[in-house]
C-alpha cells in the first residue's frame, strides 16, 4: 500500500481503515517503510525533475517488496502512479509498477466480499473526484461498495462531473477561481440533504470542507473505505 503524503497527514484514518478492510477481506498488506511522495503534486506544479525523482525513489522502494497489487486510496496519487509507465518509457520496473497499481475502490469491488456488513442507516452523497472519475474511469466501483451496505441510501450530487476547485494545486495557485468553482460544488452537495459526503480524494475533501466551514455549515465527509470499515468493524465514522 502506498501511504500517501496529504492523506497520511490530514486523513490518517483512511489508511487505518484501508488496512482493516483489506485484512477483513482476506488480504495480506505490506506498507513499505521510508516511502516518500509519489510526485503527483510536484508534477501539477510544473516541477517535473523533482516529481520524477520522487517517483524513482518510490519505484525503488516498492521493487524490494514482492506484491500482487500496489494499492492507493488517494485518487490524485493513483492517477499519477498509473502514469509511471509513460513517464519512464524505457524503465521496465516503472512499467511493472504501473501495471500493478489499483485504486482501493477498484480493487475491493473486484473481490468477493468475505466480511459481513452491519447496517448503516445513512443518506450518503457520492462526490466524484476528477482524478478518479475522469483520469481513472472509476465511478461504478465506489457506488457498488457503498450500495451493498444495508441501510445506506446513495444520492447523486448534481453536476457531479464538475470539479470542486482543488484540482491538484489549483486551489493554492488560483485560490479565487478555485473558490468560485468550489462554491458551485458545495451548493450541489448541500442540495442533496445528505448525512455524509463520500469523497475518495483528500484534496477534494479539504476543499469542500473549507467552503462548508466558511458558510457555517457542517457535513461530515469520509472516504468510501472508511464507510465500509464502519460497516465491517464498527469503527466510528469521522464526525
């Protein structure tokens, strides 16, 4: 499992939930020590050499760990990891690495469930992160995972194809424009009258939560794997 940078710092519960869910579904998980950034944010910022240096280091560390699959639970990172073969066209290890990368939603949806699911009586709005829906073409899988939990009512966010304004580092370099985009997203999220927002990318979660706080509104957000973990293990959802 790739631990991620933003995820590890701002949403460490996502990694913990990922480990518990994978274990409950019969997987052996290794988190290589000393792993650093995957290079996604550096690439977004135009710092290509820095990004490639991070990527080479990650490939090197993971090449020491025999694995069937390389899992990632942050959509922006996953999109970048799957692009390693293109970034290093003459590097066989990069090609092997990229071929093994799976988003956690993608991987879990392909497994036959083993662990029983407890009911969660929640109305959940599904936010499609651009790097998951557009770059990786993963939309049905998180919906299938959440829809299989007893008691869950999934609701769609209007204009779900539209960006939330986070967009890698866009909300840092163009904050006013990013906030205008985010305001539209939050309007649509709030219109669902959901109890919980499901979001598979830490940047999206931070952006949406920031604008909700500015409005004085409270809507908890959780990664789909955290919601699945709550159903399987009874771990409380983020408040």
